[in-house]
């Protein structure tokens, strides 16, 4: 084999390795973008649920202030329809 063939083979191998690492980097970026998008969506849902839970808790506390051992304060307030209570059932 001559030097030219070895040099061409070396350059081809270098180009293949460079292309492979760049494609892996692009895949990692797209994976990262997908993961962050999913996390943002989950965070938005969780924030909405926390707001609903907090408002319901405040409603319960207002109702509890009205209740005394000798008085009837009426029925307990119902939770908002959008509030997901499945983790507690």
C-alpha cells in the first residue's frame, strides 16, 4: 500500500467519526428538547392543580371558621370540578 491510500483511508475514517459524533450530538439535543417540553407541560398541569388545591383548602378553612360545636354551618364546600383528587382516593 502506498502513502496516498493510507492518507485517504485515514481522512475517510476521520470524516466518518466526525459525522457520527455530530449526529449523536443532534440526537441528544432533540432528546433534550423533547424532555424539557414534556417537563414544562407537566409543570403547568401541576401548578394548576396546586392552585385549585390551595383555593379549595382556603374554602374549607373559611367554612371551618363558621363551624362551632353548637352551630351548623351548612354543608362542606365541594371541591372544584377541575381538581384531580385521584391521588387521594
